[in-house]
C-alpha cells in the first residue's frame, strides 16, 4: 500500500497473497500513485523489506523520486559508513548534526553498495572495469540521549542530500506516523481485518471500501476538507459547483472533466433539438 505521510491518504494499494513479496508490485504501485496524484510523489519512505539496488536506482533515475530506506546491519555499505564514525565534518563528504537528544552523521558518495544500478550494472560486478554507483547514507549514533555502541547504530541509505543529515532523519520519522496512525488505525479503528465473509470477493470488497472510507475521512480532516465540510452540502453545491444540477464527470483514458449534460451532447455531436440552458455560440468560443 502506498500512503501519503502527512495527510495519511492512500494513493495506491494492491491485494496479493501472503507468500508474494511486495517488491514485485512496487513499480506498479509507484506508477499508479504518480498518475493519481499528478506526479506529486517526490520522496518514498520505505521499510527494509524493499531494499533492492535495482529498484532504488529505478526510483531515483527513472522516476525522479528520492528515497530513504534502512540498511541491513551486515551490508558492506553499513560497515563502510560505520568507518566514518571517528571522522570530523569536512563540509564536502562528511557532515555531522546534533541536538541534545540526537546525533547524526551524513556521508556522501558511498561506493560500497555495488548492487545500486540497473540490472546490467549488477551483472558486471567482479569485472576489472566495474565502477560502483555512489549512494548517500546517514547514521544515527545518538537517539533520545542514548549513545549507540559501535555496530548498533541505525543506518539509512538515501538519494537525498546528506549535508543536513537531521533533515533526512526527520523525513523518515514521518514513516512512524504511517505505521502508528495509518496501519494501526486501519487494523484497530477501521477493523480492516474483520471481514464480513471469508470469500475472496468479500475480503477484497471490504478492504477496498475500508481504504476509501479511511482516505475520505482523512481528506476532510485537512484544512481544505474542513472548509468544504463547514459549508454543508447545499451551500457546497451552490457556491462550489454552481447552481446547475445537470453536471457530469466524464472519464476518458485517465483524463476527466466536469461538464454540463448539454455540453457533453454537443462535444459528441449529438445535440438535442432543443437546448434549454446552454448558449451554443458562447460555448463554441470557449472550447475553441
């Protein structure tokens, strides 16, 4: 499931069997989320299960989407980043930021994640002419006033700039809101796991309807949603949608528009003999 972090809106979701790995569907979900948001996805905050060099490269280079993802402890790039713990900030490659509770190291251009690249790039590993693609990383050495021992630090890989490593950490901290206020709320508050029947169609319908209602409720919690809710449906129809009740939403190959019924007839060259409301000459000028 792809969810917007701040407003907790579900942008894309897919139901799969429990034994199918989520990485198989990541590209499709990302594309769907981009289409539905008009290309608004800029940063993905993903969990460790999605760590895959080819996938991360595709996100950054092909889709122009930045990422922040936790690294596994035993990865070469994790060991490499830990080697910078005693280094001082140089303003070019090594950066430190700290508060009383948090201390974070940022390192630019790590070359020890040799899986980071296209599939063809991965196959060249081990050859003399192989050159690894650089990736950035941050390492949390203090969290909530607790100093991590060497080897226990929390490490994240990212395509974002790490000159201000605290900002990268703050970005990823939004994921905790998705976990706590998103997934937990869906399971406990919206009873996502309590199906009306244990048939495939019932589970699918229940899940989709739950996600729609969840997103709709959160949409009305936003500032814009509150303004719309304050109007009431009758004032909303009058002020926001015009006085006419003869409106239609027309979808065609991913494009949609709101038109008058008679406008639709005219565009389809099916104009009725009598037009009660539409002024054809003015409408023709508008569309031309």
